[in-house]
């Protein structure tokens, strides 16, 4: 087995080889750490790499194998964590200079603890824009994270570090919070599977407003099976997240209509656009190819023609007003070192009134009910994940227009990432799957949205697409340094 084969091996396959004593956790972790050392100057996707801790845990994992101890589903598998989530012994910078002197966290976040309990080895923390504020991963405190498929392009955001690392073979799994598409967008940019679960399926203990929460945590992976296994590890109640304690957040069983490979009982509603006026031709073509693959298995595909208010404006009110309030205490001391996008969002958010905010919350309920009405007719919804391939790495998210097929499409919520944020607001599970490559050679993604609790259904449909249109064979090739 070559190092390249090892680095791009699915997590589930690596764990199986470790259980069978055919792969050493120590050798595996050493190979990943060596690859990180080579790639980090090119991609800039890590803020912390815990070489010593990872090797210590790999040695312990190997002893557990040789002693015959019970092994978890990710035993000996390296995983990295986005720099918005606490990992014991590592600082959490939140992508911001404000926390540049942060002390190491005293405790693991509940999700990190669950990954460790499953045998995963935490190798480090990946980059995020300041507080995960935008759909690109760059910032004054750490620079620019680049896409391994093309270093001149962004890896997306805000889980861009995790996506770049997984796509480049720097561990098979990454954990990323998703507040407005932050797992699905980077996954689509980098040719990965990215899952945003149902509200409450995976606890998000760090939410400041847990009852009004629109943030989630999910896996970034190269295969559907890896994403499904990691999601199963993360899911389950936490006393600190009321949404996780019961109700619709609990997982549904796999639909009987999806037990086999005949999808004749499946009804798919295709939504070509959300609030975005355009979709790039190559993205639309690849989305249609995915739909055709499911149709060839028997699925009924119907374009959704309903006039849906995607609450683009109200979504901005909720998002930007929250940043205005949350970040206000930092302005006096840190304004000159904060990301201009954070400051722009704060300025816009501060202009909204209490009535604006409450009306936006009412609009969130209307959007949820509109989606529920669609799910009375369809088993799942399908959209492009992004309106085009990855933007330039130096894209100015505070001021620039998104260009799609030569046309300006406004800010990203109205253009590039439009299909993602609505489902953060409605709580429905959504997975992005690789759909092919655009004319520029960069990955494209297709998003599948399910009923509340229906992660098993959307992952099953993703697995069938993965089999029909394999995507794992292509791998990015990195140069030795950024030109």
C-alpha cells in the first residue's frame, strides 16, 4: 500500500484494517502528520497540529488492539476539529485575533468526547473565518486557506480548513459546525460529502441562543459511509441542548422505499434555484445528471414550481443582527484587527430594529411550514449545493458581487450559497454530494434535503448515487508551495 492510498483510504476501511491488525494506528497517524507537514505551507488549513498528543494516542490505540480490548468504530482513525469547538489541551481561537492568546481548553466539547470514545485520534484544529462569519476561509489572524483542487480558489467557508484537509488526504474525517451552510459549502467546493443534521439530532452545546439556534455540527468526509458512521457517533441527546432531548430531532428509521435499489416509490422534488437568480450551466448539468441517475433507479423526479419565499432578507436580519450584538463588546479594543466582513455584518445588523428581528423570526416559521407542505408531496428535495464552483481565494465577501456565467448575482446569500441557508432556518437535514466537475475542473455538489429526522434516507440516496456515479477515484495533486 502506498502512502497516497493510505491517506485517501475511507475511515471505515482504515478502522477495519486496524481491527484486523493489518494497519498500525501509529504508522497511520505518522503518515497523516507527515502529509500535514508537507501540505500546510501550501493549503494553510490548520491552526493547531498536536503531533505529540496524536502520537501518544496512536500508541495507546495500538496497545488496545494488541491487548484485545473492545474497539470503537473509528478506533485509531485520525480526525480534525474546526477551530470553533473546544478540544482539551488545545486553544480555541475562533478564527479571530481576539482570542490569539487563548489558553488551552480544559475540557472536550461533548462531540469531541464522543469521537474519542469511538476511538478517533484528534490530530488538530482546522481554520475558520472569524467566528465562522462567511463562506470563505480567510482572515487577518491566520491568512487564506486554499482549495487543494486549485490554489487560486477558496475552499469555501466557514469549515474551509476541514474541507481542504479532508480533500487533500490530511485525515479522512473532519468535524465542522454549520450555521448557514458552513459544512455543505466547503464540502461542495472540495468534492466531499458534507452533512447538516436535523435540528437536535446532534447537540450543539455552544449555541448562545439554544432555543433560537440555527447552527449544527456534522461530518466532512470523502464517502457517504464515512459521513454516516461519524454522524451516528455524534448523534444523541445532551442535557445542555433542549432540541436534542426529544421530539422531532430523534432519528427516523430508514424508509422501506429505500431498502433496495429500486427507487420506484421515491418522489423527488427538484428545486433549481432558491433566492439566487442564476445557476452556472455546468452546475445545472451536473445536478441534472444526479437526478437522472436516481430516475434511472425508478425515482419520480418533478420540478417544484411553487412560489416560495426563501426569506433571503429575513435570514440576513437574523444572521447579521446576532453578530452585531455578540461582537459589540470586542469593538473598542479589537476593531482594527477584526475581519472587515465581520465588521460589515455588524454594521448592517446594528441597523435592524426589534420589529425587523421579530418579523424575521416569524418568517422563519413561515419558511418551515412551506417546506413541510412540500414534504407532503415529496419524500426529499434536491437542489444544487452551490450556484457555481469555488470563488477566487481573494474574493471580497464584504463588497464583491458573485459572478455566475458572466452575470452579477449580488451577495453570496442571493447568489453563490443561496440553496444552503434556508435549511439552517427550517431545521431539515441536508447532505451535499459530489455531482461532478465544472468546466474549470473544480468540483460541483448536489444537495439532498429530507424530512426532520430522515438522515438515514438522504444518506441512503447519497450512497446509491455514489455507486452509480463514483467520485472517489479523482484526487487533487498539490504543488510543493503556493506560487
